[in-house]
C-alpha cells in the first residue's frame, strides 16, 4: 500500500462568542491510539519559534483547545481519515461543534491537520509551506492546543487548534499577510479563521524510503461573522478530491483531473470491486487540497 501525505486547514469566526451547539462529547474512546505528548510539545516549540522570528507573541496552551486537538488526532488515527469535520462513529459534527463540545467558547478558531509526516519538524515545515496553514500559524491567536497520534498504519496524525484565552474577548486585527515565494508540496489540509478557509495542502517530503488546514485545514484570522466553516475565496489554489470508489479508472482519473488534481495509479488485487475499477483512493473523497496535488487511485487489476 502506498503511503500518502496530506494536510488541511479550517476555521470559523463568531460574533463575540461561540455561535454553535455542542454535539457529542470530548471523550476519546479508550480503543483509539494514544496521544503523543512529546510530539505535541515539539510542534508547539517550533510554532512559537516561528512566531517569535516574525515578531509575534508565543501561543499558550489552552485546556479546551488541547482537548479538541487530542480528540481529533486520536479519532483520525483510529479511522485513518483526514477531515476537519468529524464523521461517525461516534458522531457526525462540524469542527466548530467539536470545539464547543470540548468547552471552547472563543470568538473564533482555526485548525491545521496533517498525516504521514513523521516528525514535528516535517509537519511544521509542510504547514509553513502552505499559505492557508501558514496564515493559521501566524494568526492573531493567543492560545493553541495540539494532538498527535500514531495509527495502526504507523503514520502520525497531527492536529493543532488555534484560538483565544478568556472565551469572550474580541480577537485582535490580523497581522499583515506575508507573501510566499514557492507553492506548497502536494497533499495536506489546513483551516484559517482570518481568511476562513478550508483547504488541503501539500504533500510532505518523500518518505524515508501531505491539511489542514482543513476545515479547520489544511493547512489566519478574520473579523467576527457567522460561526460556520467556509471555503476560501482562492478557489484557484486548491483542488477538490471527488469520491471515485468503484468507478472505472479512466472515468475516475478524468474526474480527479477536472478538479485540478494530479493522478497516480497503482495495481491491487481485490474481490469487492470489478477489474479496472477503483478499489480505494488516497486521500479519500471530499478532501480539499492544493492545486496539482496527487491523488492515488488503487485499481483492481484482477480479472
């Protein structure tokens, strides 16, 4: 099975306080892979080093944002998925709903997620290489929460949630945007509040042998508005991976390319789908990624 990397970013803003309902709870299942505090701490150190290098204040650890990030990282690791919104089991809800369930009531929030990147340095580098994720990292927040869990496939699932301490304080104006000089690598997800984006960002460096922000993605801050994740206006900067399960490979490839993504195929032998049809894809369908990101289609070649 081919390993794929991804990142995504997401975010929302609210009017003075959290404007969404708490759905479900914030208690991870005991059967989900454990959080990795050492990886969490390493990411926080690197994020604050970057913020200090451009004159921004360090982010402090928030119990509610940490609870949300840990829940999400463990859930993604258990179910091998990369999305900002949560999918059942155990509950289907938005990124904002999860934050509310974990006790966060701030006026805005953002989220970066990723998988595959094996080290804190590699995932932070990927996020900084993606404009939406970078905007979250350099946003007007003063608090953060981190989660990292290792799935059964031995890949690391990373989550960083951004927000504010005090719950009801108004977010400061966003810092001036910093242009990036090179496009992000393929495959990741991030979420930003300022730009209110949900995007999937670049793939990580090649394996030793790539979001999020997401919706919360792949991998900013905004003035208070409705507390619902929205897609970035910069549609040209992302591709949307469609679900192409069971389609013939030619049809599937055309659909993926039509959304601005690149395609890579590999052969598998599986009985549950017909020969020449897509058995699985990575990342899974409905994920936002940077334009040109590679989508892997596993095609059944057994007649």
